C-alpha cells in the first residue's frame, strides 16, 4: 500500500500487450497496478500504485498517436501521478515518420510547460527499449535481439513496422525535432551518479533525448535510480525494473506482497493468435502437433466467406466432443505468406480483416460461455479486448518474461470477470500457450 490512495506512476503504452508487459514489471516490483483500455472518463478514480493506459497507437498516424497520448497524460496527471512513462516495444517498432519521436516530443513539451515544472527534469528523457530477460539489449546505441542486430533479427520483415536499421540514435533522430544523444555503456557501468552527471552534460549541450545502453538487469536498475527525478521516462518494460525502488526509497511506496492477486475465473478457454512473429509461429506449430486448430485465411475473408461462423462452429464442435478441451484459432503464418496476402489485399486491409475476424470470434465465444482468453499479438490483443468490452485489467503473476496473467475489472457489480493473457507476438517460450492456460486455470509455474 502507498501512504496515499493516489497513484505514483502514470504510464502510457502504445499497444495492449506492451501495456501488460509493463504492468507485469511493476507488479513484480510490488506496485499494485491497474491497466485501462484507452483513456477512462475524466471522473474515473482508481486506487493503485501505478496506472497503465493502453492505447492502440503504434501504427496509426503520428498526429493521432500524439493526440491520444496527450489525452492519456492529461488523465494521469488528474489522477495525481508524480512520474510518467511512455512505453513502446523492446524492438523499437516504428516507422520513419514515428511514432516514438513525435509522442516523446509532445509529452516533453507538455510536461515542461506545466506550472511549477523544473526545466532540468521536465525537458529531458531517456529512450531505452532494452529488456535483457527477453534477449533485447542495447550496446553503443545499437539494438540486439539475442545475438543478432535488430535489422537482422527478423524484424526487418515486420509487415507494419519493418526495422532495417539497428542504430537507435539514427532511427530516433529521423523521427524527432529534438537532439538525440547516447548514454554509453561505460558511463552506466560507473553507476547512477555518473549517469546523472552525463545527463547534466547532455542537457547543457542541447540534447533532449538520450538512447541508453543496457545489457543486463543491473544496468536497468542503475538507469532507474539515475532517472528518479525525471518527469518522463521512455522505453520498453525493462527500464521499469528499477522504478518501484525509487518510490520505496522516498517513503511513498510500501511494496505489496499481494500486488499480483487476481480473482478466480471458471469456464472454458480459447487461444487466439494473430501475430506472424517467429515466436508465435513456433508456439502455434507446437500446439498443432498434438491439438486442434482452425486457421483464419485472410483471402477467404476478403472473398466474403463465412470464416467467423466456421471458426466458432469448430470451437463449439471440439468442446462438445472433447469436454473442456481448448482450441486454437489462428491467422499466424510465415513472413512470405504474409507478404503474398499483403500484395493482393494491401497491408492495411489484410491486417484489418484478420483483426476484425478474431475480434468477432472472441465476442461470439464469450457470449457462448468462454471465460478465459489467451491472445497472441499486440494488434490482435487490442482488437480482442475492445470486442470483449474490457475497459480495465488487474495485473497478476508472470507467465513468461513480459507476459502476466490478467483479469478484467467488471463495469457492473453483477458482471463476472474474464481471465486474459495478452502476449506480444515476439514473447513467450514454445510452450507458452500451455503455461498461459495453466495459469488462467489457477495453476502456478
């Protein structure tokens, strides 16, 4: 519990799975965390240590992403949050036009213009997507996925945000009007005070955003401590590792050992996969080796075939014949097949058809009694939670690095919660679906 009911940390995430990834990190640090789906109504008050507003802004226009992020910031400030966090993917997913740079600029502009703001702490931030636990590291400003540069990791084939440059200073500078610098590993290795000194020097040189190297959790703790006074921090969920300790050191947070407690949810389960990432492809293949699955074909959707009806009927037939056996409904396929579909349908239409179909399937299955949903893919997760009319999530224990179990917060007293595991496409072990279902069914890892 905090010494006050007002939240301490206010977070803005550019997709839904990224939001749960961040919330998972904060819960592990002892912060009671609530995730909202979109910006709540102005009069909504939530008692928690940390609030995470999940947007669907990663691949929309930069102007729309800025507008949504500023609306989230305004709501979080009204809640009383003391520090703010802009969360994006650990693979820095973005385009030449944004959205990481434009959103960061807008948040810094707003915070530095606030009454009683301190220019030194409100007009500078770091950008650190590193998440060593999930094999994302930054060294000399270059982002690695495992042993491969970002541009050689498979992310260069991403259908919406292909990442062909691993030099994050260069990538971010193309998106922002702010001067971008680098907090080098050798500085971070000397400790938090050395990082503070480097930040002061950067500010004197006109730098407004610094890419921060990090190759271990120890580096993230050092960065977290060094950035305790910054109004805004940006990065992947890893950089949040060191933030709860700052609030504990100041006496404003007493870590809760029950921060990950969730209500029990009974009922059938389903796995929905929309991501085309390497990790999700492997997870889908592992499932299909022994259990049933139904593939969503975007070309069939485009032809107007009743794919949603077929998928729902498949799930219900399996449930009837196999008791409570969960099924997998997936659009996951290889990058080459994705490109073939995109050439025929266009990138935007292909993605929208799949998202709309999986969202409609989720809604139909919920109405038929399904209460537990495992969802793979950030865009897919966003579409599904919106279709299920989930507006808030309580964050539970970790399933795999970056992916917690969650439970919906009902809007009405007579409404039962849903159990959900929302996974970024690139996250999770090969057996993630099994582990997620076990966790949602009340088991433990």
